């Protein structure tokens, strides 16, 4: 039986169109999921939309429709984007799904049975945009549109003083258990900067958390408490249990939650506390990635720099967009993109690197050997090339184990450079005139190096990798990482070579 791996994205709030941050998180998580499948794991990959809460209720009211009709319409662009980007999710969960409502109420009952919920009165600061409560000490000074002094959340969003009856969760009782868990599991929160932030936050003491609202009704009803709906983050976080198959679901605990750095507190403090209360296992790792910035500037509607990722994928191609984001942005840190940067990076790596390596060798096989895969044999530099590929393959797997996606692609590009160097040094175009057998040996070693490289690029650019593997004569059932040591049999008839990564130019576009 294969080992299991359960991975999730944060679920998107569909009160607006998908942006590049949504695309980046989905692509990165998909690459990890695909890597694990290729490495022999049975993978469960969950993504979806978070469809309750005051923000949705207000947006639906402005649109003049019921909240359910509103989210039915606004969740679809997120599904469409995932499909366009080749996101290989196993379930796209919507928090309006019937099984999710049942799960949330069962989770609530478990926390109540443990004595961690009590009825009280909430008075404090609430950000509708963040769907989050903040202590006075966390607020920062700001100005409203008229230049008047106002209080803002740490994210710079508006807050309002809220007073209403509420159920509370005894979060204060979980500070020590959380700190103990952090100490025992230093990889629970990644990268290290997020871990340090959360440990510091919890060490400062925790206040009990308001867990229900009575001022609106667009949410999951609190069991046995008419007029109360659950705090949207209870509902949102519980999606991971629903996606696992329930409170005792076969896929729980999650191996990896991939989330934005702005929601780490909810996933690394509130969520494990809820799970401890319900006597459920905690996820193994919470990874808070950085923001993707437009030319170094955070995107905002007011600045007019919000980019539609669907349009970007349509313009540049899905594989180019995926490659750029995963190669250029260090996973866990903020990154920046621009049209020029995408073109420069993908031309260098894909067109001039992988594509050129494959095209030159395949074209020579087609021209000189009738398209038949040559056999292996001794050639100068082949053994050092093989040793270099072995070392860099280990670096690739080490980087992926550490969730350093860009480092894994650095290792891939080092393999490309090694193979291109071997090809250039042995000049098979010259050997074609003097020693056809030696030419064949060089072409075989080059194509086998290309095969190994493309097997490793599959999680990142799956569509292009599949087309290249077809041209390299690699059977569909020989594309797992366990096949890295295989060879394509001599004499295998290869299809006519077709460029997979043409060089991008504005004129061609």
C-alpha cells in the first residue's frame, strides 16, 4: 500500500475575482501534490471557496441577490481558473456544501462537550474585510477617506466596534499546549520566520475568541442556539476535516496546509486549538507563503494594478506562467513579477535551455538515424555527465523535501546546463561525418539526460513535460520517479520532433 499525503490550499473568499495570489498558491500546491504522486504517494489534494460571513452577506445585498445565488456565481471563476491552470485537485470544496454544514456542527458539539465554549457578550474591534477580531493593542493609527484619524487592523483594514451576544472559545486555555506543541514540532509552522512570529504571539498570552454572530444569518447555525451563526473562521478552517472525510476521516491529519502569510494566525493558533479541544490530531505542517507583487508593489484595486491571472495564462501560456512563478519566487518569501520578467525567465530556461536541448538532439536523430533511438555506448564525458545528474537529482529531491520549490528548479537547470555542455563538447554534428556510431552514443546520452530532466519537470509544467516525454519515446506508464533509472530501448521509433518551448517574442505574440 502506498503512503498517503493530504495537502490543502487555503480556501478563497469569493467576494471578488481571483487574483495572482490565488493563482500562485494553487500552482505551488499543485506542484507539491504532483511531485508526491510521481514519488509513489496516494495524494488527496483539497482546494475550494469560503462562502459564508458578513463580507459575503454585504456583497450579496449590494448586488441585490440572495447570498446563495451570489456565491453560486462568484465561486465559478475560481473553479474555472483552477482548471485553466491545470490544478489537479481531488475535491473543490464549497463551504455551502451539505456535508460541510454537518461536519461543522459535529466539530462544535465536540468542543462544547469538552467545556471549551461558553455564552457571553462580545465588545471589541472587528474587521469585516479580514473577518477577524483584534485587541486594542494590535490596532494601528490611520486615516479614512476624509483624512480623519481612525483605528486600523494590523493589515491596514477598517475596524468597527462590535457589541453583541456571542459564544466564546476558551482560547486562553490553550496557550501552553500550543507552545508545547511548537517546541516538540519545530517544523509545524514554516518557514522559520512564521514559526517565530506565532510563538511570540502565543507567548504574549491569548484572549478567548468570539465564535458566533447574531447580527447576520449568512453562516452555519450554532447547534441548539437559535439566532447564532458560527464565526466564519470556524466554518472555513473546518473545511479541511470535511475534505478528509469527516471528523474521523481516513485522510486526516493533513500533511500540509499551504496558506498565505496573512492567515497564519488562524491556521497555526486558532485551528490547532480547536482540534485539541475536539480531541483530534493536528496537521503536520502549516506553510505560510509570501505575496506575489506586481513590479514589487502589492496589488490593490485603488492603485489599478490588479492583474487577472486567467488573462496572464491565456497570454503567456499556462506552462510559462507556472514555471515563472515557481522558479522566480522563493517559496515562503515575497516575489515580484512583470511581463518582461516572465518573458526573460521563460526564454532563458524553457526556450534556450530545456527546449533547445531536446530539439537539437531529437532533430539529429530524425535527420541522421531515421528517428530511431540510438543505443547506449561509451562516449567521452558521458560518465561525468551521469554522475552530475545523479548529484543534482539528489539536490532536487532534497529541495522538494524542504519545500524549496525554486531550489528544486535551480537543480533542474543545472542538469540542463550539464547536458547542454556535454552535447556541445562532443559535437555530434561533426561525428555525423566521421563516426556515426559515436554520434549515436552522444545523442543517446543527451536524450537520456533530457528524459531524466523532463521527468523532474512534470510537477511544474505538466502539459509541456508530457508532450516532451512523448517525443522522447517514454511510455505513459514509465513516467514515475521510480523510472528515473530506466532507459528508452534502442530502436524505439520517435515521433517527428516538434518545438515545445518556442522562444517568446512580442511580435510572435
